[in-house]
C-alpha cells in the first residue's frame, strides 16, 4: 500500500511549505501518449547555479502530484524536481491512480517519459547534466532502477525506496556499464511487498555484479517515511559533493510515516 502523510513539522502542512516554492503541473511534448508532469522549483532559485535534478517516480495508485508532497521533505532548496505520471491506470475502491507496470511497453513509455522530463527541466532551469538523480517509491523505485540501469550514462545515481530489483525482462542491465553508478536502496524491515529474504538475494546479485550499493533499513513496513526522504537528501548531496557513502552500509532510523 502506498502510504503518504502530509507531514513536515507538527504545526506545518506540506501545502504551507510548498507555497514558498513553485510546484506546478505541465505537459511535455512527447512522442509517446501525452502524460502530465509536476515540476518543483527550489526555494530562492539562483539561475547562475547549475542545480542537481531529481526525477521522482511515484508509488502505486498515485500520480505525478506525489512530487508536491515528497520534494519539500527531501529538500526545499537543494534540487530541482520533476515527477512524471505512471504508465498504467490502477483502480481501487478509494481512488483511481497510476502505477509502473513492468511490461516491455510500460518500460518503453517510462523511459520516454523520464527522458522527456530531463528535456523539460533543462529547458526551464539551469541543470547540471552530470547530476541527474532518478528515484522512486515501490513500483516507481523498481522502474527507476530499470530505466537507470538501461541508461547509466544519463544518471548520477538511482534511488529505490521499497522497490525490488527489476527481474523477468531481459536484458535488465549490462553490469560493465552500471558499475560506476551508485545505487541507494531504502527498505522497511517488516515489508511484505519487498521482504528481507528478497533484499538479501538482490544484494548477492548486486555484489556478484560489482555494483555500488548502499542499503538503509528502517523499522517500518511498506511505508514512505520522513526519515527516508531526509536520508535521501543527505545521500544525494554526498554524491553531488563527491563524498561517497560506505558500500552496503545500514541505518536503522525511525521518522514519521507519510500516510
């Protein structure tokens, strides 16, 4: 289940914080079917500074507006952010949202939408093209890893929170091309969707492929917490400044659940 709460501070809502920056929807000119995107402008944007870019792939049964909740919790001023809409409609009794299926067609659409997001962001802002970070939650995290591993030269790193390693669609990636790209995995210790046994199997695969992995584990289930996003900010800034995290490091932190 996609669990998102609007929490930044006990007395401050996400919408109040977001008012200090510019978060707005727009449509990109795509060769694939039109999709909505949300764009995040950092607080006190400086046109002469080349900003890192975070592309956020939302979780299941959600949409591109998840960026409006996530980016203020990552950082109000460190990054430009953009979020595309998922490739497949997902229905449930509560609402109609979108997700990232792992079919060949969905992977093609996701790849196109991510590349279109890069084009849209670089047209509107001063973006450091060597500091583009692809991140996502659950199915969005799995798709983020898949797209990044298919195009490692385009991304400084990839972040998956609660998203399992992509399988059953070949070729998944060429290890020789991916080894220089750092990967951050955020994992809920009690997750049912991505159980610890699967995480351990994935780590063995990563290790055998010689990939640069940082694993951070949290005392929660299938949640997206404020601490995960705060840690993501710190880890990405380490990549921006050139201070690499320890391989296979683990953190055990709490933080409010975003529900």
